[in-house]
C-alpha cells in the first residue's frame, strides 16, 4: 500500500480554544493513526511574525500549542512534529519558489486583497501597512507544503486558495527544472464542526469570544455560563437551531446524547441546567488531557526535546531534497567543471531515465530505461498521470528504499535485475546532487 503524506500547520499567535480542538486538533490526531498515512505537524512560528510583534506572545503560544497537541494524543514517535523555524531548508526553498512565482499570482491572495480593501475603505494608500511578509505569505506556505512533497493538506474552505497557489508554484518549478514536486491537494472535511463562540459568532480570537481548551474547571464553568441564550423561561420549548450551546454540546456528545438534549430542549429545559450538562460533557473529555497539558507546561524542556527530535527527523528528508533542488537550478560545486549545454545533454543521455506514457486502456504508466535502452522497471497502470508522477518522484527521492513501498504498483523484478535497478536509481540521485 502506498503512503499518503498529510501536512498540517498552526500559527503560534494565540491560546488553543475549543474550536481549534474540534476543528483541527482532534481530527488531525485521529488522522495520524490511520494506516498508510505519513503525517507532518508543525508550529508555524515564522508565519506568526506576520501577525504578531510580541516576542513573548509568540514564545508562549508555541509552548501552549505544542502542549495542546501532545496532550490531545499526538504521538511524536508516529508523526513528524516540529517547529517551522527549526527547518532552515524551508526558508531556502521559499526563495527558490519566489524566483518562479509571478507577482500577479500573489496579487490575488485573499489576505493581501483584504488588506488593500481595508485601506481603500479607510481612505488610505492601497499598500499602507502591508509588509513584504504579508505579501509573500503564500510562498512561505507553499514551501512548508512542498518541502515534504505533501499529497494532502487539511484546510477549511477559506484556505483552499493557498493550496492552489502552492500547486502553481510547484508546476512552474517542475516546468523549468524537471519533475521535483508533487502537486498537493486540499483536503476539506465537510464533517468537521465549526464551533460558535460565547456570543454565537464563530469561535475566534479575532472576536474575543473563545473558550480556552485547557481552562481550569472553574474557569470552564464560568465561561460556559456566559454563553448567549434567548429569554425563554424554564418550561418553554426551546429551539436547537441557532443555539450556540446546543451546537457546542453536539460537537462533543455521542449521537444518543445529542438526541437526548434535543428532547430536553423541546420539553423546556432551563438554560442553567443545559449549561451544566454542557460543562459536564466537555469536562469529561478535557479533564484527562488537562492533567497531561499542565505537566507539559510545567516542564517546557520536554516539549523542546520533542520538537528538536521532530526537526531532526524532518531534516533527514528536507536536507537532501533541497540539495537536489539547488543542483537543479544550477547552484552546484565549481569543482565539477562548467557544464556546457552539449556536455549536459550528453551526460543526461548516458543516464537511466524514466518514461511516462498513456496506453490504449486509458491508464497511465511509466518505465525506467537503462542508458542502453534496456527496460529495468515497469509500472502497472495508474488512473491519473499525477499518481504515476508521484510514484516516479518517490523513486527519485528515496531510491531503492521506495521499491518496497511501491511493490503493488510495479511489475515483479528478479534478484539480479533488482540490483541493476538499485544502481540506476543511485546514479540518478548522484546526478541530481552534482
């Protein structure tokens, strides 16, 4: 079974709240446990610099968010969990992508256009207060995704544009320098809940209407008590539609529990009793995680060690990959001699090569051909050219190590030929790093 790479980041500018837990943390932890999935989770502290100029807030948020993920069950032994700023290859890749990304593409970014619209409404100059960081934000996000050739990026609908822009950057680079990047796809889960906040609007730091995920029991009870409700008295039937209290309860409860509360609404439950039910239901899930969270917050060195170990694991992928990208764009050792177009063409002709094609059955195939034209490796059929391209990319990046993972998608290879295949893949890797 082939492996699908998922990547998720969270900006380190605030304290995680119940909406973050339901919409991102809980489903991401569950996804990381699925077979055939390789998960990357990172703390986007470089992105935070665009939104926040308070160093202490960024550091504290990094600690709180990391502790929240770990307390919620993220296993750093099963996923790659790291801090964005610990991967210097990401910023190098950002520059490489900058050089193939059109300014017109960045002009259309939602965040940049929103800033311009806000200025226009206030009668200010169009780019007043707009930093280069805000304008280049999509390129850094593209680098976050492409550095690990992520296949899927879980996002809300408002973030789909960033994934589409990353695809454009990858396609532009591939067109100029060869097939290096997988084109990522947005993974939008329509079933993930969006929680209302204390005032009924979407729970958001921007609205200051959040319930922090790891509030104390007393603070949690107090905040839930402040959820906006209507004036219907005890005994009067109440509507679940539009009820923030009911929607939050539903995000934590089982279907049976939800139906029981729906019935109590119809029977006229008192708002105070409904809020007590919500408090008890949330605290049942949060209390065990709270204990773990408080221990982690009290021992930040444990989190630091976890993040550094994750960064080391991440760089085992990122460092050789960016080295190959440097070579692809011409940032190579001068000791190798100047490669004239004629010499480069001859060298390329002397190497094994991948050939991708479509057969009459409508499916897409590839083969690895030796320099003398002999067939070394043949794939089975893929439904889409992108899938064939992803398999080729895995072989190019991982070499012999990818053969086992792709076994179900490759024609059987005998022992002697397998050695030649491994040698051919090694040749290609060495050529890419020259």
